[in-house]
RNA sequence: GCUGAAGUGGUGGAAUUGGUAGACACGUUGGACUUAAAAUCCAAUGUCCAUUAGGACGUACGGGUUCAAGUCCCGUCUUCAGUACCA
C-alpha cells in the first residue's frame, strides 16, 4: 500500500470537521491553555506559503498541549474591515461585504487544506455587526471614562462631575488636554450645558478635538502615526500632509507609564519590547518657564515660554532659545525689525513637506525674533530664535538651547554666530558639544559648580520650584491616537450630535449597523462616504433614522459620519473568542475568568507599534473597568519571521558601442558570450555579473566577444561574432520581473511559454521578441503578488500534501528568522513521510506487530521523545523535524516492527504531521482521534550507556576516538589513553606535559 | 546617529552549561535498478596538499582568556530590522 496523501488528508480533515474534534469547552478538569494567531485580513490575493508559517507553529503547539493534557483554546477569525475591499468597491461598485465574503471563503478553503486544529465554532469577523456591536460598546465605555492619576486608573466620568459640582476642578489630578481652564464649583454650575460638555470632553478617554492630523489626500482619510512610513502612507505609499481637523482621539497617552511598566511583566521578544519602549519614548527631566522680556509689541501682557529639558543641570549654559516656527508665541513676540525675516522663514519652512524636512536634516536654518527671555536664575536676557530643528509636535515646541551640551544647539550657534559658553569642567568644546552626562562636572554655573549631573539636576529642579519657574517633569513621545477615518468600510460610531456636542447612542441600541451607500467616495460637500447614506440600516425604537440624521421626538440630530480605524476591531478580539456568541455581554465573567489571557500569541513583528500597543491599552482600560482579570492580554508572544520569495529578474542591458566606422551607436541591446566560460548566446547576462566583478575586469581592458548585439529598432539584424573593445561600451540596465512559474530549473525562460497575460512591459520588450532562451538572475525579496514570486500553499498541498507543507515550513529554519522559500527542497520532508509510511505499512499491509522492542528501538524512541519535547517547549520546531528523520532512519535500519515503539512514535509526530499520524493511528486499531492520545512519557532509563566513545585531543585538536567504560575514573581513563598505541604514535616518544580528563566528555593531552 | 538581531560548506541550517564544528536536508557527482525515464536504493561531498597513510587550514576580521573558543572578553567590519533634528 502506498502513501496516498491526498486521500488521507481529505479523509481526516473531514473527520475533524464532522466530529468537532478541536472544539474547546469553557470548563474542564484539565488546566487551560490559550494559543492564538494574529487573525488575518482576508485579502483578494489569498494566502501564500509565507502566511501559514505562524499558524503551523501555533497549531503544533496547540496539538502538543492537548497531548500533554491541557484544555486548549485555539481559535481563528478574520480582521475583515479594511482599505483594500473599500478601494475595490470604489473601482467596481461591488459592496465590500461581498468581496470580503468571497475572500474569506478562499482563505477558509486554503486554511482547511493545511489541517489546522482551529475551533471554528468560535470564529469572529470584525465586520460582523454581532461582533462590532462590542467594538462600539467599548467606545462608549471609553467615552464615559476619564483617567485618574491619583488612583492610576480609568474611572467613570460621573465621578468627575460630582467633584466639579462641589469644588470645581482645581484639585483634580487627571489625564486631560493641556489647555483645560481652572474653574470653581460656582463656575461649573453657571456654565451652559454645552460648555460643561466641552470641558468633560477634555477629560474623556476618547474625545473629540481639533488636532493636527496626518491627512492623506490620495486615500482621502487621516492616518495614525504608525500608519505612516518614511513620510508616506504605509498602504500605497501616498504623500501625507499635516492638516487641522476635528477628530476622535484615544487618550492612550494616559496609559504611557503603565504600558511601559507592563512590558516588564510579559514574555515578549526583547526587540519588540524595545520598539514599544522607543515608541512610548519616556524621558525624565524638567519643565522650565522662561519669562519673555517685554517689548513694545508685547508689553500689555507678560508672556512666558515653557520648555522641556532632559538636562536641567546645564541651564547655566543656555545662550539662546529656539521655538518651532509654528509656535503660537512667534507672531506675538517678534519685533518689528525682525518681522520680515521671521515671516519669510516661516513661509519657507511651511512650504517644505514633512518628507523634505525629514530628508534634509543637515541644513541649518532659522531666524531671530528680536525678542529676549529672562534666565530664571541669572536674570540675563537670552535671545529667542526660531528654527525648524525644533518640532512643534514634541514637548512644548520650544527648547532652551545649550550649545556646549547639545550638538544640534551647537551647530545652530556656530552657524549663526551665537556665543557658546562652556559650563563643563575640563572639557574642550571648541570642536563639538559634550553630551556625556555620566562624565559631566558642572562649572561656571553659580550654585552648581563642581557637582555632577545627577546632583545638579536635583538642585536645579529644587531651585526652579522655589522660584515658581519650573518643576521636575517626565515627558512621553507617545501621542494620543486619532480614531476617526473618513472611510466607509469600518465600524460606525455610536454617536450623534446635539448643538455640536457628541452624544452616545444608548448601548441598548447597538449595533449601529453600517448603512448602505450609493458610492463609497466622499460626498460632494466633502463629507465622509457615510454622508451618502440615505437610509441607515439600523432601527432604534425611540428614534428613527433617516438621511444621516437621528430624529428623536421630532428633533433632528446629525450622526457621526466617520468610521473607526482598522485597529479598533483587532484591539479586543482575543477576549471575544472566549465567549464569541454572547449577545448580552462582550464576554461573560465566567469565560474570561476561566481563560484569563492568551498564553501564547504568534504573529508578525510589523504590528509592534500598532495593534500590539493599542490592544494593551484597551486591555488595561478593561482591567480598570473590572472586565478582565489581568491587565496584559498576552503572556508570551513570538514573532514569526517572514518567508521570502525568490523573484526571477531578467535584466535588460541597453548599451552603446563604437562600430567599425568609429561611430557611436547607443540604440543597442547587448548580449555577452564567454563570460565565466559559459555560452551566453541568446541569453542575457545577469545584473550581478555586470555590476560586480565582471564589469571591473572588463574595464581593465580585456576583450570580450559580443554576440547578438542587435538594434532595438530592428531585432532581425545583428552583428555576430565580432570583437568589441568593452572599454568603449557603456551600459544602462533595467530589471524586469518574470513570473517564477515560467522559468525552468536552469533559469531559462522559454519564449514559447509567454502569453499576453504577462506584463506588457515584459512581453513587448525587445529582449523577449528575439529568438532563444534567456537566463535570469534570482533575487530574494518579500513574497508578494506584485513581484510575481508567490507560491500558493494549495499547489504544495496538491503536489506533496499538507503534512509535507507543515513539516517543510518548520524545517526551513528557526521560526523567528527571515528565510527564503525554495520549493525544490520539499522533496526532503516528503520522502521522509514516505519512509515513515513504509515503516508502518508494507506492500501487503501493516508491518506492525507485538514483537518486544529491542534496546536500540527503545533508545531511538526515547531520545526522540526527549528531544522533540524540549524542541517544542523552546519553539525550535526545525530541529524536531531533523529528529523525526533520524528516528525513522534508525528504526528502518533496525527493521523495527514493534507496536510498543511505533505507536508512541506516532503521537510524538502527530502535532507536526497530523494527517498521516491519524491514518496510521486508526490502522493500528484506534477509533478515537490521535489528538486525544497522551504524549508518551520519556524514560531516561533507556538512554543510559555503559561506554562512551571518547574524543582524544592533542593540544585541543581531536585526533581519534576511543571507546571506554563510563565506570572508569579519571586515573583509569588517563592510564588507558596513555597506554594506547595511537596515543604513543601521536606523542612520538615525547612526555605529555599535562593530561586533562573530563569523565564522560573528553580527554585532552597537552604535549 | 541611536536601538535591537545576526554573520558557520555551493544552499537552508545543526552544535543544551566552553568539550569530536558542519547534525538533518537540498544541491552536485558517481553507482545500482530500468529499453528509457520517473521513483527508489547505495556511495562521495568544508577548502587545500597528498597515490594511500595522513596533514594543513577552517565558524566575518584582529587580538585576548583557557588544557580546550562558533560559544566567553576587548576592538573592528558587514548585513538585516526598527527608529530618528525627541530637546
């Protein structure tokens, strides 16, 4: 009987689905274990072999944990709101729900084919109203909460109102907007209702505010900081501009410190934690108030500039101040004489895009405002400058410039000829600033002279506090997250407006369903796509909804037309899996108390500052609300590395040469022959050959025979076999990616295989219109449809089977590592499976019998159990696969047929190759799924050896091995080794100076 | 610049606390089987020298510690990822 993997795999996938083998219960005598994958966005392109890598690893772990006696939760779902479906809708008019549904079907088919042990009964989709009902619900909870810094937790906004009623807000210590005014109880009671709401909005954890946002005109929406890469949108690479807009924001900054501290309690990779730490960007220092010295323009009202500094100890080195060009005081304090300079500079910087500013950090520019500030201690005047090296968005948008201690201030001072006082003892600052805090000894600084950074910082802060000119302060880089998107395919907000103030629609009316629209673009008046909706597909008993408006008691209120961003739905899905069908609560307390948190989370590192930060924020909020028992949602997290694709790249070389008549011809494509002694006739040499070593050799003056040099305009006519001097040939090259599947193993593209369906650029290029076969070079890069280098797991499953795919993806290398895919290598694991099959099933049926296992059999089995268990626990799945191969090779050589060996071996292999394991398991006479079997116990007794093959080294170099009993002590071993013939041969009569014997390990003779 | 990770055969990668470097595969070469191919099996395969026996060199580079270093220490280089006028 042969190994018919297709039949076997279909059979068991069906069995698992019909028997709900992997359905998890919310209670059990067994300990619980929750293994989670980051759920996919179902894109139109379907899965490629890179996607399932993490799913395979987590599936192996989940199956392993079941064998170890755990009640395992291993769910899967879809992050199904998002831009691509909407963009497709804009182009085709197809409703995003329809394309999303189709894509999910494809994903599900592909996932099922790989044999995952997901509990599909718990599937969630973020675009499902029964799911996003709870996303909206959390939004309402955030709106109804503020962050109390005294208790360090979120608390109901109603508590705040109670305090305002009796004593105003002067004693409130809460996370809020910077510009909250101070008011008394009396003030509060006299405020209009709108004014009160406005104030409360400044405290809420989700709030509406006019903020400068990242506006992406091409996408027609705002983007969060983490959705922008190198100044352009992450999706599509469109330019992004700063724009003031009224938007919903999440007050994640309130949680900055807890998000930072929480990292210490979770087992995530160091690099990922470091990325989050950088993003949170905590810096400890002081805020200092510099009073502006009154001038004619500003003497009516005294102004002051607040700065944040991490080096208060250097305050006596301040020789100027710098404001961001956008700083609100600039226009107020600038003197008449300097006004034209300053205005010109502001205009010039405003013209520069974010990207230009980022690209050009070397150029020093700025302007003097003509105004001066007063040094808080010396009372000396300090000139106030503006410069675009100071960012409006960080700190206060103003700095005290200490050129001797900060390189940017130093460069600025040098450039504009500002004095650079030295306040460091024994340091030369004639060339550059001195920024080493640890080595700092302060000088020329009044009461700070002779002390170090730490002490000086303390003293300055004390001094500032006495003067009322500043205080110790911690600053975070983490900004509040913009939560509004001008998009259709996202969660609608449960919000309507009364006199311009946002109101929550009562939670009992949730979900607020996404309305149907005619078109998915913004309205003619520039409103988001939801503005196109005439009838909202939701029905509220007390209020009806018509034309984007909520009508309550015949009063008409406008609805919020923005939708929530992509990360809204993914910020709590992991908890929803615990109780996915609950319509009364987001999840029952019973279920969350049982499953607690994710024990193992596997996904890509690209979510480090997005999903993984926002989810931690929501989890902490839910913890404060008493909804979840732990404030970190994932105990352990592993980032799987990317599987890279190998793109095939044909290189087109456009060249010019001097012909016989000495005339220069540039309208040529050039093909080489005799490079590296290969025949390149009708082929084109690769980029590497030309760019690298070869072109250098060529330039050195060697002659190359060029063949097939043909004119682009007339491919039929070519020069053949002529000698050209390559010194006179110039080249430009261009790359063309070729679909990988149309290249043979020798890297040849066969022209006959070309069809119109390939890219026009490729098909129409002269290169491919000529006769023959072309070589291409390979380049390893991200697997993507765009690069024509994707490998579909369905093809692999059809050709080699899901078990081969699973084993091979693991065998490729360590999970976290980036590694290239190479389909050719899969034959290794595939033939392993065939050997495994042959070990159990011979030509005439089962090979397994009740024969007693030999000592060797037991040794092989138990060392396999030990190694594989260790490997899985340490997530080195690649070495397990090698271990299986060794085990099967050994047992085959031992001609093992013993059921006592082969049956437990199947259980060890089954997490990796579950289909073949199930099939053989059932052939061995079991009616229950192998997933219910217990993992065999490792017995160290079977690995005990009586002898050891000692490596015998001379001066650290291994020369031969010697089999000796493990009972022998050091002296006995030494005697045995020294009396050995080979030892004498090595020593050639010399006396060994020293003999190192490590019993059970090694012998080293120093001579 | 800063932070993090890494650098081992032709390729992917092994090597638990310093103790036989290159497990396990891919690829390549040779052989068996076959009319042939596929499949399967066997052998060889780090580099160099040597007919063999064997030897020299080898884990990015330069030092060091040690009986012994891919592994530990110091310095340098390179690659990848993240981040960046963050005051």
